C-alpha cells in the first residue's frame, strides 16, 4: 500500500512520462545499480529559491513529514544543484523529523528505545548522484583517477570543513581511488584515523586531503603522459568519434561496426574512459573508431574539467558520428546538450 502524500504532489507510479516530467526521471535514475531504492518521486514547483533550504518553509515541512512517516528513509535525492548550506540544512530538518517520528512510533507501540538510533537521512543533489554513478562505473586507471579528482574537488568545495561527513568521504575516496590505505596514509586503519580525528579534527582532515590530492595529481600526470604517447602513435590514421547522450547506444553501434565484443548495458555512463577499435573502410584502408563518455543535461562543470583526459581524445577526432535515440521524447534537447558539450570541450564546429 502506497503511503499518503501531501496534496499537490505528483507521484511516479511507473506510467509513461510526459516531456515536461522527463527530467525528473532522467533515463534511469531509478536503476538499481546505483544502490539507492526509492519509494516515491514528486514534482514540486518552486516560486522562489530559499537560500537556506532551497524549498520554501511549507514545502520543506511537508517533505520532512513525509520522510518521518516513511521510516526508514536513508536518502533524499533533489534533482538540482544544492549549495553546501542547503544540503546541510535539509539533512538537519529531515533527521530531526525522523527522530521525532521514531519517538512517536515507539510511544504508540509501547516499545523501549534500548539505545537504538533511528536511521540517518542523507541528502544527495544532482552533482553528488552523478559522482556516485561515476565511482561505480570507473574501471580503468584513467577513469579512476579522473573520478578521484572529481570527488576530491567535491569534498573540498561542497562539504563542511571539520565535519564527519567530509572526513568519511575523504577516507572512502582514498580507499577507492588511491589505496592501499595503510601504505598511503600512514594510519594503521580507519579506526586509527577516527581516533586522531576526535583529538585533532582539522589537522587530521587536512593531512588526508593533502595526501589524496598529491597522489591523485601524480597519477593524473602519469596518465596524461601515457595519453600523449598513444596520440603520437596514432598520427596519420583517421579517427572517427562516436558522440551522443548517455545511454543512447554508442557501444552497441561500435560493436556492430567493428565486430568488438564490448559489454552493452542499459545504464547511465556505461563508458567513462575512451575505447578505441579499428574499423575497415570500403576503400580498403582503416580508421580508428572512438567511443567516449556520454553527455548529460545539466552536467556539472567541475566534472567536465576533471575529465579532460577523456574529452581530449574526442578533440583529436577528424569526424564525428552523433548517435541519437530518435524515438526519445527529449531527442531535440539531448541533441543540443551534446553539441554544447562538444563546443565546451574545444571541438571545432566544422567537424
């Protein structure tokens, strides 16, 4: 049975989306691979952005009531870019509502607390959810170092200095993108880090961020030199770039044209690094077919900057094949997103 929701909310019951609603359900935000199971989605009209909570006071209260009435809610995804202060304020409101709701529920059921804490609610904006997807998709060294730099930039600029959330994200980034933890950081374990954090929070955080930044930049320079050597080896060979909106079928086309056996999945950002395969031409010669990262509407500018290695391979292409899902209701918007992204990456318009 679906829970009751405030009047005026639009709930996604799985029906076909209209053009106006599509952006809320962007091509597979509900895909299970991102490991976030949601109960409901809603469209909320914003007349004026609140600098503290993004939503107005009334809508923030409605959201908090809905979260509290549907414990355990662990994540709230807001499909826009929030400021650090807005994220922190919303998390505070939602977690206070969850505590109050859990207390009320225990009182009604006559249960004791026994030291159990209600689940913590985290607020993810569009920038953060894309980072989560990137972290799951990154497989090659180039992709991992670029994702690591993007996460580092997010941690430094969007998480509160000295907060436990900032330190947790730094530790997770080191383990995922740098590691092995003990050799890299000098701490015996994560518990050792938290012990030092309780005594010297700012010093511990700064040390880990400095280690992460130094290691990632060193790895980035190494990948940059490797890319430059590969480019020299490809001089004189025509290069054809496959470009398109994410999840538009570029990998499927590459498999069909080259006979490659690349994994095809109906996922956002299936390809994060550049994939190149030889394709034979009717003239008897050959060219290199380049499949790269797919583009996305409202793609965060910081992420574009950190993926310069991957986007640099596209700039070198002599010709582009724009792969489009012509049956998609947002095909025109997707086309403009791709063309603008290529322009921002430095691709000449005549290509």
